[in-house]
C-alpha cells in the first residue's frame, strides 16, 4: 500500500497542484493507495504515527509538501522502525530536496518512486531537551537564523512572494529586518566532550546538509553522513560586517570570514545562553523559544525512495565504519 500525505496549503497551494497532476496519471490509478490530507499544524505527524502503527503493509509513505510537513512525518515514523519515505517537494523552501539532489519534475519523481529501485540512506538529526527527544530533517539553529525564520513565517509578503516563485526573498527581507534589532549572546557548547565558550554569538546551527532558507548554502562543505553533523558558529562579527557576510551565503563564501567557525561533531550540547530576552531556535524552519539541548545523529538511517544512491554517502559510510 502506498500512503500519500499531502499538505494542500504548502507552497501557497503548490503541493495541492502537484498532487492534482499525479492523480491524473495512469500510474496513480494502478497502485493500491490511501490518501491523507493535512488539516492543521502537526496533523501530518498524527497521521504518520497512526498509519505505521496500523496493520497496513506500507510500500512507501509519499509526502507531498514542504519541509515542515516532512519534519512532522519523520517525527511520526522513525520510532516505529524501517518505514520507506518518499518526498515530492511542494513547499516554498524545499531545502531537503536540494540537499538530496531531488531535481526531477514531480511526475518524474513519482514514477521513480513507484517503478525504480533507487533509494538512499538519510540520517536525520536528533535533539533532546527537558527529557523530550525529537528529530530534525534539515537543521536546527539557535539565534539569528531562528529569528529570521520566525519573521519570514509571519511576514504578510511571504504568501505573495511564494505565488510569484520568489519565496526566497521573504527570508532575505526578514534577515535585514532582524539584523537591526538582534542582540548577540554568549553560549557554552560541549562539542564531542570538549568545552567551548563563544562570546557575542550571532548563531549556532547544526545541519544534515548544505542548505537553509530556501537555497542559502549555509554549510557548503556539508555532506550527508551517518555519524557527524556539520556545525556552524558565527561570533564576534559586527553588524556592519554581517550584511557583507550574508551577501556571500548564496555560494558559500561566508565560511572564509573571520569569526565563522565550521566544525564536524558527533554530539553537541548547547548550554546556558546569556541574554536578557527570549531567544529562539528553529527546527526545519519552525520556531520556538530556546531551551538547553543536546544534538546528535540518529544511528539508523531513514530510507528515502526515488533517489539514486549518492557516491558521497558510500564514502562516508566507509569512513564511519573505519
């Protein structure tokens, strides 16, 4: 049985249009399927959790949405064993698709999911706070990028920009707006057992691949791998230089700036942050106020259908085994 989870409002209706195209194909009509349409934030997680606990034999759980809905589906399935996941991007950011080289058109992706044997392992990240364990698909960021994501999500311009396929600009506009009000913070990190103190910090970000914010190459050398996260810390940089720094993020030039630290880590503990107001974190673009947490990798990968096995994954599996 193929299980479809569709978020009809993702990408200003893009996911709904993609699913409508798929429903018109002969291939769609020839497969055994169940279709679920999300109705509220968090609904996809509830659906996914209930489906995988049922007696239905799942060929693939096909998510047609943006990254936020995929985040929900992953959190609803990974604790229940090896559930094959497939993703047809229909959001405004689609960083997961970029990070996993999903470049085909939606109908081509759908055909690959059903007819091909292609699949790739994908190791999601985990974060723990207050005794709760959750998973992230793309990244978790603390500080500046989280406040930018919050403002972008709340922007009245986002829907309009998405409708003309310029959704990335909502993130850039929010970036400029947040820059003038943002307060730097000091943060204690424990990286693979070693203590670090970063003063006047702009952000701390852990990612499974290169992209955030709808295609910004925040960690240009990051690769999908089994044990290590790529960590970015930006600290000790004046606000005047931040605009210059972020003007180079599209192609990854920012990592050469003084005050930009890039690490590889198996485990990161983010401790006390000194600041006189609430500070936000973002997980796959969704924002909450920050609490101290521990960030790691999920040991067992999720199997993503419709993607050819990348050579870089093989290389890192060999490295991790050595």
